[in-house]
């Protein structure tokens, strides 16, 4: 039987396991990336492993999230990351050099290789034919140390593209259309492969927009073939030597095939507060807009920026709109400056922000109270912008630019045509902001600031466990709900005690105090619990607050792995109706935990009603051992692999 692209790369990197969907496979990882907000924790974890030098082909630490530096905290973290990277063989991308996924695509991603990154949008690399996964920091630390990356072998979906996009309809609209079709849960347990004649019309940056937003489908990852388009892109980056062709076999089998005719698509928009809340832009025309943000790892390539510049050229944005532009990388910014497009952007009244995540993660540029903000980003979760009642919509750069000009949500297809944008044949290549590691790291001193606090200690499981249901939440809880980010909180990513004060702040600000008071606790969740970011803090902080178990209708992949790594037991309701019977505050008892883990179901007694129900857990033997000794770090220290 023929293989899909992903199956070929997995087979070439298989350390152990069998490739039947649902079984566990261990993969050899060629490259790793971290960003600063998750990276501090990942390197602290790496240091505890006592390995001198990373064992991957290439590892890099980016600084792109926490660049505001409102106090010493972020600056200290940058210094820690720079020194720990130099010591252990990791490249360091300096603050201002750009957003990890954009820079990695431009300079380091390679077709056919495997990459894991401590950021959920690492699948951006799939735009280049690279098999890239978002992962928790601990998994990245293990991979840097030469350990395998364990995933459940996914199903294979294919999106078959025909036709070509009409002017003003974009790759972002393709992503939004797929989210409309599949929802934020539709890709769970699957790798989404893109193919069909339509892909030849999409450049690598456009493909990367699509694989980037595949994360919002809950997909394990997304990938495009590596073809002549890939080769041409690598050539513009002076990296033709990294090219290898890669395609699926003609008789490859997919679990689901979705057909999209690109020529029929129109501009789409995701309404507050979920990326799958998608409608056509023209259905919202006339809604007043307060803010427009263009950038983020989804839409900050040179192609995106040149289109925006062409639309803004010679015009001024509406007086009621504040427009921000954050180019994805220093390369993009330099090239915009060189060709004069930056002047067109600035002359329109736009505000230029740093080449960083910025407003996407609430690092400045929050909207006004109740303000309508149109963003070219990938997430519009409640409160993520920094303004709790902000109304964030997700759109393409073209829809964003059109709406910034009119002051109202505007379908760009109603605007005057802009000349076709062509990308230059060679890009401005300057890697001076990527510092190579020291040849011999032994003399490098790792500098730590006072904001780096001790790693929280997790507990091993005993036979039975009495817990209080400290919180009950509904469906689609994101890691932004569990552990919010934003300018006030993000600087404390290596300070779990401080961070813990904000856990579940958007849902219930009393959660941290109540969890601490309860001792051992459990969270009751709905379906797709933990979707969104890869931040392992959404597991480490609840663990610090005493949470031992989460019982939910279903879990998002990376978060489930992070819970296990943190020593928290993820259980799914064997009978989803048992969710309805549980009330916040009820007392539960989990019995025969080790036996239950081995059997795949744990009996849970509701102490108030006496009723027994079951939580299922499909845990591999390795995961059972990790949980029983209280998390991956304890397991690794005890010699587990
Ligand atoms: C995000 O987009 O939510 C983030 C911020 O990039 C996160 C990582 C983090 O929380 O630091 C992600 O996507 O994994
Ligand atoms: Fe940064 Fe936003 Fe991309 Fe996350 S989604 S990596 S915060 S730009």
C-alpha cells in the first residue's frame, strides 16, 4: 500500500512503535525550536537532565513573545536563554529578529526533516514539506537530549485543492473555510495533507499560513508536498541545497478527503471568540472597526506585507481605526524598507511594531473596551487580546487593509484591484542576529535572574486518591483560559508561584485560592479540553495548585501530553452523561489507580451520592510509568527513557 507524505517521513524517523493509527510511535527528531515564553522552562528542564550538548541536527532558541521588557524579568530571561543556548549547542535568535515560525521557515526549515517546537504553531514548517509538531517544553527538552518524541499515530486527512484563488481571496480564507467545515475539533487525531492541482498556485508563505492555522483544527500537524514551488522558495533564501522532492504515493490511503475548489472561495472572517466561528466577510459588512492588526506567525510574510502596502499606497486609514503592522522577521522588514513599501505603509497612518508576536499574545496593542479588532492572527479566544470584552475577528491581510481604510468590516473584493505582487528572486539574507553556540560550552556561565523560581514538585500516585472537584468548566476550554498570557503575566513564565495567581482567571478568579485550600483537586472539563497553545504552564500551574487529575469529555493532544508530563492524570468520561451529574465542589475518590491505568478505566466514586462511574485512560506503559512516578522529570531522573 502506498504512503502519504507524513507516513513516509514518520517511517524514515521511526524509533519504535507500529504505524497503525491509534498506536504510539516514537520519532527521531532532527530539529527543535523554542520560543522565550515556553523556552525558559524547557531549558530549565533540559538542564536538570545533565546533558552537556544537544544531540539534534539543529536546535534554536527564539525570542519573540516577551519582548516588551517592562521590567527586569524579560531581559533576565533573554540573558538566561542566550547563555544557556550558547552553553549547550543551541543557536539563539535575538529579540527583534522575528517570530520563530516565520524565521524558521525562511532560514532553517527543511523538507523531509522532523521538527518539534515548544509552540503550537510549529506546524507552520509543513508549508515547506517538513513534519513539524507543537509540543510541551519537556518533550522538546527530551528531544534536545536525543530522546524520541512520542505521539499517537494519527489518521490521515487530505484536502484536495483544485482551481485557483480569485484576486483578494487568500490562503487565510482557505484556512478559515476549512475551520468552518471541520471546526476546532475536526482535525483531532489527524494529520492534514494538502494536495491536488490547486497547490501549484500557492507559494510557500501561503502554504505556511495554511499549515500554521491547521493547529486551530486540533490537527496533529499539517503538511504540503515539497515540489518546484518549494525549490524556488528555498532558492530565494539561498538554500537550494536543502531541497528534496516529496509527495504522497498515488495509491496512498486517506481516512477522509475534503475537496475545495479555490476559485469558488470568498473572503472569510472568524467571529469572536473562536477561530471556527466563520462566516463570509460580506455578511458582516458595515460593522464598525476600532482596531486592525496585521502580522503574527500566520500572516507576516513579505508577500502578505507587500499586498497590504499596495492596498494602502497613497491612501489614509479611517480616523476611527488604529492600525498596527508587525512584519514577521527582520528579513521581511528590511526588504519592505528597501523596496519603499514600508513608506507606503507608514504614510497611510499605520503604526509599526516590532518583528515579534506582539498583539497576538496580548503583548501591547490591546483594543479599547468592547472594541472591535480585526486581526490577521490565528486565535481570537476570549481575553487573549488583553481586553476581556474586546471583540476580536480573524481575517486575511487583504480584508484587514480594506477595513482599515474604510473603518468598517469590508470585503476586499469590493476594493479597486491592486497590481499583481511578485516576490523578488532573491531575498535579503543576513543571519547576524542568529548567534551560533559556543564551540566549547564548558566555560560559558549560564546567567539566571531572580525571576527564575524553582520548578514545582509533583507527587507520585498512591493506590487511592480522594479529590475535590475544584472547578467545572464547559467545552473547548483553551490553554488561554487555564493559564492566560498577556503583557502582565507572560514575564512570569519561569515563576510558577507568581503565575499561579492568574490560573483560570477568565473563568473563575477564585480558582487559585480554592484549589490551594482543597489540597488534592480535580478539574471537570467538557470536550476538547486544553485546545490552543502548547504552554506546559497550563499543566504545571494546576499541578502546583494541587490538581492531580482532569476528567473531561475529551482532550486536545498537546495538553493531554503536557498533563501526563506534569504528573496529572487525564481521564475521559466513559459515559459522557456522567459529566452532567457532577457538581463543582463535589468530593470524589479514585480507586486502584495503578490497576485502573493498566486496565484502561479507573473507578471514581462520588462521595456525596455513592455513585460509581468510570474514567477511561488509554495510556501506554511508558505513560503509566511517567504518571505513577509523578511526571516526566521524575521518570527521567529515575532512569526512564
Ligand atoms: C500562542 O499562540 O498561544 C503561543 C503564545 O504562541 C503559545 C505558546 C505560549 O503559550 O507560550 C502556543 O501557541 O503554543
Ligand atoms: Fe506568536 Fe501569535 Fe504565533 Fe503564538 S500565534 S507564535 S503568539 S504570533
